[in-house]
C-alpha cells in the first residue's frame, strides 16, 4: 500500500487552508456559502478528512461537520441547506440540530428525514462557544439501540479528523509560545522537559492522523476493515486530545488559563470531538479482539 | 494514497515466498540458540550463503552483494515475509545490515572483496565498535585514539556494549584521528580484525541471564591497524557512522511491528483485557502506516525518530501488559515455550518477564527515547537547542 498524500491531495490541503484563512472572522453564513461553493461537501472520504482536519484546526463554527459526516452518510444525499442526524431516540447532544434545515433520524425502522423546522430543538449551552449542540424531541422514541454500532463510519471519521486538526493547532500555538517566551534567561522551548512534552504531543498527533487517513481509505474503498478502522481512528483521536490538552494547557502556563487566549477554542473543540459519539474508551471496547 | 497493494511488490513477495518454500533448510527447525549476535551456527552459514547466491540476502543491493536491485517497498516485502515466517536471514544482523552495507557504500574495491563479501557469505562475522564508556548516544565524545604509524595507525582505547564482539572476526571501529579538530570532524572508521595483538574482548551477561553473552567490553592496547583498513576518507568517520546507521534505521520500525504482532499472537489466550488489545492494535496499525509513509520520496530523516519512539515504547508497554496478564507465571525462568517454528530464538528462550526486560533494548539502544524526543522537538518542531 501507499501511505503518502499525493500531489493533488497536498494541493487540496493548501487550498483549503487558504480558503479558510480568507473567510475567517466573516459571518458564519458567508463561510458556509464559501465551503458549499468550493464543493467541499461532495468530497470523497480522504479528501473530506483533509478538509475536516483544517476546519478543526480553525475551530470552524459552521454546520459542515454534521452535514457532511452525519446527515450525508445516513441519507445517501446532501441536504437542501445544512443537515444533521439524531443517533438515539432521546436526541440528546445533537450537533447543529438547532439550525439544521434537515434532520436524519435513525430509528429501528430505518432513517427518517424531518425538516429541521418541525423539530423542537433546544440549544444546550456547551463549553465550546462555537459548537451548536441541541436536545431534540425526534418523535421516534424507540431510538436506534446500540449507539456505537449504528453510527456511520464517516461520522466517527469526521469527529476524529476534526479532533486531530484541533490538536495540531494546540501544538502550533504551544510551539509559538515556547519559542518566544523567555524564563530564566532562555526560551522555554530550550528546556528539555518542555521539548519532551512537545515531542510526545507530535507523536500522538501523528499516530491519530495516520489512523484517520487509514479509516478514510477503508471507507473510500469499502474495505472490510472499515468499521474497525473507524473505531481505531476515533479512539486514537480521543487519546491524542487527552495528552495534547493536558500538555498544551500545562506548557502555556497561566496564560493558557485565560478566557482571552485563543487556546481555549481548540482545547474545547478537541475535547468535544472525543465526548461526542463515544469517547476513546468506548471505541477501544468496540474494537475486535483478533 | 491507496490501500491496494502494488502488483510489482506482490509479485516480488510471491517469488520470494516460493523460494523459501523450496529452500528453507530442515535445520531451520533446530531451535538452536545462537551464542551471540555474531555467532552463526554452521547450518545458518549455509542458509545465509544460499540466500546470498540467489540474490535474496539483501535484495536492495546489486547481485555481487547478495541482492537484485530491489526497490524500497520490495525490500520491505522481503523483510515482512521473513518476519511472517519467523525466519532469520542472518544471525549477524549488524554485520549484514550495518557493516557490510557501509563497506559497500564507503569502502574501497579491495575492502568490498576482502571484507564485505565474506561477511555477506557468512564466511566471517563482524561487530560494531561504536559506543564507549563516556560516549553512548553522544558519539562525538568518543575517545579511543588512533595515531599515525609508518604503515597505518596505532589504536588505544576502550569500547563497550559491543554486541557479539567475542564471536566476531572483525570490528568496524570508530576512533579519534584528529584530537584538535571539532568533535565531529576528527573521527575515522577502521576495520580491526579481532585476532590482532592488543585486542581484548570481555563478554558480560545481560539482564536476561548471566550467561546471555552478547555485550562486550573491548580493550584496544597498542593495536596496529594497516592503512588499507581505513574505511572512507581520514577524519570522515562521522559521515560513515551516520550512513551506516541510516541503512539500519530506514526499516528499523519493522522490527517493532514484528514484536507487537508476536505479542498480539502470543497473548491471545491469556485473558489480557480488551483495552490492552485495542491499544496494541492501534499502535501496530499506526506504526505500519507511518512506516509505509517513510518509504515515500523526500521524507525528513528525523521522522525515523517518531517511528523509533512510537514503536519501542509501544513494544515496552505491550510487553508489560503481557507480563501482567500471565501473573506469577510470567516470572518463571527459563522459558515459556510457544508454538514457535523456525529461527526466532529470542522467542522460545524468553519468559514473559524477559521479554519485558528486553524491550528496554529498544528504548535505550541506537539513541535513547530521550534523545529521540530531543530530535523530534528540535528538528521537526523547530524548538531551540
């Protein structure tokens, strides 16, 4: 097998990064329109993973993640505007349910698509201020049963890739900080204790990113390993954020503990990606014993 | 990026597999424990020669050096096939993968003929005289001196951790030839036959067993080395050393992947918990993927440190979990024999405790985990020295 991004994929990553930088800070609707216009929602799995990693890197506020990786794989189509999906009957902590044009509801009888306006969705205050989470009464209280088993692989991939992106941003912020900040007459980053934490963060990110790309490849080729690969990607991303959160906040010191510092957005995004649709421990349990 | 296997690589793998089916000697089942990493039993010498003659010893090399000009992915397939069947291609991996390989890169025609080919054909074995008491990961601190003499050099000093030296015929030795030059610049590489007067080798046991003799202290006292044994240009030993290790490093991760796979295979019925299997499978899969990525063009050599750190620490943590899963039985020594076949001696001599203890070889040898973290932080992440 080949495991290096090809020229086209690297180019895509650069273009995505530039496009996000260009619309950053504009109203969400404008950002969303840009992504739609660039055709990102239709991207195949690996390309989608690359896009989502960049969106995670930017703590993107739009409903892209839920639309592309929750709604689309369940319904087999894109929504008329934005979409999301309800994976359990109670409809709790549904990403973007308060603003989705269409909602796919997973029931024991199959998938039912409901206009967002018909659902009574109540946004839940979440620690990540840019994340829309809502409780909905989906009207199909029978639910889908085993949460982890019913969630599409692409939804796990989406959260994993977003998480990896947020983690990469945390590491970059930390690197900038420890290169500049001097203590005891030296840059913080010259201390071995700091270097070793940064190196461990990098390795954790590389591990999780590799498993994310593998997961995307198995989905793209409908490889029999795809379900397992999705659990691995989600678990590795969750483990990664756990380490990156801990070391990242620690290395930023008191400055990272403030509301003004942008570090918080990525810490919260990464943590949210782990907690949604089952944390690392849940997905480790779901992996097959060989 | 693609999951599907390259047909040229798979064809190559199949050809090698057929060769193994036809030629693997019956003695390979003998389970003979090797004396050290440079001790090659007689039947294994014949086996290595068979591989050499057929171009299956170091497939990346040209035919005159036991290969067939194979690509890097093909070389990986070759090693994977050996690993899958637990077959050694040599009991003297350093001689093969480091010393002969560096002679092919840096040596004179005469050195290739006189040393490299015999090492490859298992007529002689070689050990690597790199570490010293005051210089482990910090090779530039080495002190063993070589002073010019009429027809060569006179060497004085001490080496340590020299794997297999007491069984080896020759040492590739790194020595200081210019004490006044900056630390990296004054080093040279010399071939020193172990029967030269003034070479004294003292093997000592490892943590695994008192009589597990692989490490040596090597004392070099007034050792006369002819000029023609200088490998590469005078004072360019640093380049030779880095080149030598480069050969070993590119596919080093594969040995960690093999060990993880062994642990997975051997622990299946031990009642180890699900969480452990999951972590092991994730580490193994990620290691393989990142290793494959390293086969691509223009990869940063510092990424080898990511593979080494990830692989060696995963093996260590997996070995610890396997030990724990066996409870008190994990302490019994020697041996828990598994359903092993072929030549992987390290496995059928190992208790679970021993495997765990040996896993520290991975986090210490070839640059400690701490050194790997520094390399990652400085060369990949750009933190100041």
